[in-house]
C-alpha cells in the first residue's frame, strides 16, 4: 500500500507510509495482524499525492520521502517510521518456487490461472520500505508456486520511485509489472505504455464489478482496464478506550450511526485540563484538507463539477463543514499537532495529548512499533460521523498493479497482475495486517470479524470517494492545502478559504 505525497502526506504525506504493519514488521504474510481491540496500533503515516506532470512521461514528479502501503494522508517525513535512507539501493531478488519453499500455509488451489508463455521471465518493481518489500517478496513467492515456469525478478525502488520509473518508461527499460499511482496512470495510458488487462480478466473470469468501483475506475477508461487496485487506505476516528472510561464519555458506535453533534460532544468530554503544556484535547484538527474534506463530502459538497471541468468546492455544504471543523480549534476542544509538539495527529494520539485522531490504518503499525515509544495504548476505531444529510463521507487512497504494454511476455505479465490483485493473494496480505483488499467480496470475512478496526476501514470503500482529481490532481490538492493553511494562520475565514480553493482549482484546471 502507499500514501500520497506530503503536503498532507506527500500531498499531505500520506502516500508515504500508510501500511498496516500491525504485527507485520517482517512476519510471514499469513500471520494475523493485531486486533483492533488490543493495545496495538501502528502503521506509518501516509504522504500526500505526488506532484504529477502531465506533459510527458519524462517529467519528474515530486518524490515522496517514503512510500509504503496505500495512498492516504500522512505525517511529515521526519515522523515517517521505518523509512529507508534516501538513495539506498536495493539489489534485485530472483523469485522461484524452489527458493521460496512453501506458501506459508496459504491455500493456493483457488487461484484463477490463465495460459502463459513458455519460458516467460518477468521483472517486477514497486516502492516500499523493508517491511513492504518483505510482504511483496512473499506475494511473489505465492505467484511462483502457482506459475512455477515463470521466472520473476523483484527490483524494489524504495526511494524517488516516480522519477525513476518514469525515466525507465521513457528509456523503454521499465519492468514488466510495476506499481502505478493515479497520477502516473493518466500519463502512461495517454502514452500507450500500459497493457490493457480486460481480455486477460475475461479469460480468468474476473470482472470490474469484483472491485470497489471507486477504486478500479481510476485505472480504467470505460470498459478497458489498465491497472488493478492493489490495496487501499481510508480514515476513521481512532479513540483511546482508557480515556473514554476515565472521562465517562460515550464511545462512538462501530456501525457509524452517530452525528456531528455527538462527535463534538465526544471531543468536549475527552478534553481535560487547562495548562497548555499538559492539557489533553478531545482531538487534533490539523490544517489538512484530507481530514476536513470527508466531512464536507458527507454534507453533500464536491470538489469538482460532474464533468470535472471546473471547481465545485465553494458551496454552502463545504462552508458549513469547514466552519464546523475549524470551530474545534476556536473553542479549544481540538489542537493542531504542532502545538502539541507533534508532527501529525497520530503522534499526538500516541503521546496521550488527544483523546482521538482522524487517521487511517497506518496508525495500527505506527503505534505498535516500539521504536516510536508508545506502549499499551488501548484503542479502537469507529467510522466518521454522519452529516445532517444522513450520509457518511470518506477519502480512499489507492494504487494499482499494471503491466507494460510491450512486455515480451504479456500473458505472464497479465497473469501476475491478476494474481497479485486477486482474492487469494489479497486475502493473505490482509491477514498480515498490512493492507485492506480492494475486492468487495471480503465483507463478513472471519479476519475482519476478529479485527473491528480493519472492518471499519474496509467498509469505507462502500461509500468513500477516491482522493484523485484528474490530471490537475496535485495542483488541486495543493490549492486545498494552501487555503487550509491560510485559514489556520488567521489570514482568512472559512468563506475566504473556500474562495481561495475555488479560484486556484479553476486556474489549475485551465492550465493543465
């Protein structure tokens, strides 16, 4: 999984480290992740989206400091745990059934197969810190046991992935199968660099409808599919169960049937003390569009018009949500992370300075990682509250597996993409606690029943909106982030912030 670039993660630092490592740090892929009801938490924060260039495949995007699990909002690079040093090369790894041994108890008999070329050899690449690389090697080992005649070489690119992969694509030296994020898919599809997967999906009996539509549609052009979403991230309310007990607060329901008023009352109840150095705030509301926007979406707001040709953000629905979100800062029931000596809300939560935080699955691994200094945190996650509309809102962060259009072994390349994004492999990865599946068939899965935090996050794919806004994506995200910063710095009010967003988004679309 991976997070976007940092502005948030990489657009706001999410696309950087949001992986559900829950107990993954190197565990076998069939090892169950930590229970959401336990004291474990942890997954590195994500980074915001990378700054894509639309001119050509050779234009470099703004690199993320650390890319990991899916895409999502994240903490600053300095707070991204488990990130390998910049420019640290990772040698290629040959994957074979013989070298891999058994598939760690995973039942591979249900994997759907398609015919592949004799003597096929494939190169595979993606970003990821050492933990994600371990998960990826395990996935490739499973593939090697299903397709023992296909030779696979894994070539991790943990640093500056987008710049490097675009350079390879420009030179015609890209791998046969590689990670593709939403901005990159636009560039590569337009340049006819990605293999159309639809014919191979038909051979395997795989349908677009098997995937959450908000995710797979990013990597499709009508009925033609050019990438299969590999996993996804989203956000929820992570709250400290011990603080709830201590204060007598009413915990939010796991079914998400609560309101903005109840959310506000929850924050007020968890707020304790008056000394700014020791005060515990109900929550942390950063100047981050990815934490505010889900509330606006639930309230009926939209970022763009239906045809994507102009901004739609300057609306009453968005204004009401932004005024409400910022109101927590004004009344002292929420604080920005920087005022709590923290780089992001998850760190403030880990330090016990806030009762809850609006974060995603990356919290699971982040809080569970001993190197971050947090132990014994008894937490739970619940869905974001419903707006007055009666609707939930959320943002979904995702990336895909794609294959190069001119691979010498297109059948084998397609087979690898189908396997990696298929139910057998995604189910095995889910059980590591690393990532959530993009297939809609996992509802009611025993693992989710035993891990309510993951179940809450998985369910967001039923109503969440993909955090991707077309070819002007990075500029649009920057517009929202800049306006949020201006609001929190006191340079404007909520109405002015939305006017800033509206003007700069329209300018970004006009200049794409």
